[in-house]
C-alpha cells in the first residue's frame, strides 16, 4: 500500500538524457513486460474458465467495485494534477503568504497517514459542517450529508496533491533559470512564461514520477473501502463474509489489482518513451 | 546627451552584502553601440540585467525609451522594447527554431500565425540559417543557436539590444559568424549595449567603450583611446590581461 505505509519521501527525478543522440532512440515497439500483463490476464482467464464456481461468481459480484475503483482513481488523478500544479507553483512563489500556505499544506499533509485523513474526511468533516450550521442557524448546513465517494475523492486528492506539489516543484526547479529569463526578456508575463516555456519542459521531467503516483494512487484507492465506498476491495470483503471463501476471493481481488497496476505501468512506460523520442 | 534612449542615474544594487553596482550613471543615445568591459564580478551582467529589470535595484533610476522602470506595469512594456541575448543562448529547448521565433510574437505581440511566420523566416535568412527552421535547438551548433537567439530577440522589433558575453560560450570558429550578425545589426543603426571582450568587434562597431570595476564605471572613451591610452592604472592592468590573449 505504497503511500499508506511509507514515510514522506522526496520525489525522485530521472536521470535526464538531455542530448538527442541520433540512432539511439528507444525502439517504439512494445516492450517485453507486456507479456507479464498477458500472463496475469491469462491466469485469471484460466481460473474463470476451469473454476467458474466460485471465480466467475466472485467476478460478477465485484465488477461494480472495479468500476468504482477505476472511476475514483481516474477522477482523483485528474484533480490532483491540478492541485499539484497550484501547490508546486505556490512552493516556488516569492510571495511570503502564498509560499507559507503551500509549504504548510505540503508538510502537514505528508505527515499524516492517508488512512487517517480519509477517516477524518468521512467522519469529522460532515460533523464540523453540521456544527457550523447549528452555530449559524442555517438548516441547510445543519442537515449536511455528503456522498462517501465525494468525500473519499476529496481525501485522496487532498493527500496526493501534497506529494504532487513536491513533484511539480522539483520538476519546475530542474528547468534552467535561463529559460524563464529568456521568456521574460521577450516581454512574456510570469504566467505566460510558465505556461508556454517552463511547464511544458517540466512536464516531461515529471512524467515518470507522475506515472508512479498514478499507480500508487490506484493501490491506495483500496483504503476508501474503509469509509463506505463500495470499491473492489470492499466488494471482495462483502463477498467473502457471505460465502466464507477468503482464499479464492482475495486471490482474485489481488490478481485484478495486479492487472490494473501492471497495465498502468506499461502505459506509463510507453508514454515516457514516446515523449523522450519526440524531444 | 540630447534625448538618450537609455538613461541610467546613480543605480545601486546589492546582493545581500555584495555591492554589485555602486552608483552607476550612463546615457546611451539612439543608434549607439556601447561595449562594456571589465574584470569578472565587476557588475557588467548586473548592469545589463537591470536595464530590462531581470534584476531589481535598490537606489537610482533607469528610463528606457521614455518609460521609467519603476512600477510592475512598466516592466513588460520596457521588456518589449529591449531584446536580450545571453551567453548560454537560452533557446526554448522543447520548441523548434521556428516556434522559438514565433512564440513571443504570438503571445506578447498578438501577431497572426502567418505574420509571425513571415517575420521569423525573414530573420532566419538575415542571420544566415534559413534551413534550420524545423530543427530543435539541441541539433544546432553553438554559433547557430546564438544566431537563432539573436533572431528571436529581433522578432519583437526591439529598440535596444542587450548582449551579455554572446560569444564567450562558443568555439573560436563560431565566434566570427555571430559577430558578423552583430556587426550587421550595428551598421543598421540598432542601439546595442554589449558586454564582450572581443576587441575586433569593439573597434569595428563601438562608439564608446566602458570600463567597469567593482560596481562602478571607472572610465569611458572611444575604443582606440581606451585601448591605447587608458587613464587609470586598473584599466591598464585589465587591458594588459585581455590583450595578451
Ligand atoms: N544572483 C546573485 N546572487 C548573489 N550575488 C550575485 C548574483 N549575481 C551577481 N552577484 C555578484 O554581484 C557581483 C557582480 O556580478 P556580475 O555577474 O554582474 O559580474 P560580471 O561583471 O558580469 O562578471 P563576469 O565577467 O564573471 O560575468 C559579483 O560579485 C557577483 O558575485
Ligand atoms: Mg557576467
């Protein structure tokens, strides 16, 4: 459970191959690790074909959980790309207030386990809003209820946004200062220079760590099962407690996560190679 | 000087405890080419960077083309009038040569794609590399990159061009091609402020040479006079070092 178990760590940036050496472009054909994805898919298919009871039944039962897991992961990922950019720019701001707020955000959020944060968003935040409703006499707030999925996505984005901010910060800092200076000396504003010159270059640098974050997020999304979201993990637990066959259930659930993460890793790898080729 | 395009008055600049500029005053006329020389750390780059506000300064005033460099609002206005060429080229490495030349025209000058492209093609011809438009900067030689950088600055139709040691990162055989472009520019009447120790270029193009030392302008004179009979001992010492190369 990547982020949940590990202590806050610095994002690692890849060794950059800055010079384009003709003839050394990585090949664009599929890399060999796709076979691993195929192998796991094949294994699942064998289970489903030769032991439809219980495996086919389990799959039927958890399939809406797979949809939830994928949806929560994708939505959270897109949102945290935005939050991370704002946080990263804030960490580089010369404005004291903006810098302090974003630094506090990054440092505090990274120091609290994701599971604790998710539980807090689910149990504590609605209660706080209800209290505020009572205090201000607003019935709308007093009866505040939120969809668990919404709170779970907020929790994931809030936490991962902090890690993402540091990735953006490191990526932007890795672009030579002269790029910003050249853009500014041509009359571009700070934001024009960021948008057209610095961020496009930083994005290539941070692509691998962002890909890793996506995979970590996919795995950590299983934590939302604790806060009433019926994702793959929660549906697996429900099935296993009804039918008392934990071995088969958790074997299949683990294999399903594995297919998704291995597949994502291959896609990330492919995008990385493609952008490096276009450099 | 009547109606200078750059008016610098008693500018002071500190980096923490380091005094980079100590009361620099300088007027530069329309169409004038001024070369700044001086030992490392004497404040040449800092002065140049103050002119387009890449550095802020603590005291004094700078006016460019009648626009005082004070409020934030004026800075982009001034930068549009002032082109800058850096020692390390600083081409946008993710963009092709053509896009390097077009980007600021599009977003700063709001030119149409076609107009920006025509301007870029004209300038690439002018700096002698019309066939490199679709290459990335990394595929060009240093001399070619610096000529693209000059073209990129010219694309904004600046009134003034600043050059900070434009040839000191280049191999000797490439220095000439860059200096030729600069010389042609000087002949066209561009106002230029150049930090460079290239004697040949200075003699051919500069009306005035300025010698800076420890954040101050120690002396200024036409190239022949400053190079042949410097007034100050510091200037003599410095010149004997660079002339011996
Ligand atoms: N960003 C900075 N932070 C701190 N000190 C700086 C900075 N930039 C310049 N300085 C200091 O200011 C002084 C003037 O530097 P400047 O770069 O203007 O010198 P220069 O004449 O261009 O030297 P060179 O020939 O080596 O380029 C030096 O003492 C330098 O160390
Ligand atoms: Mg310098």
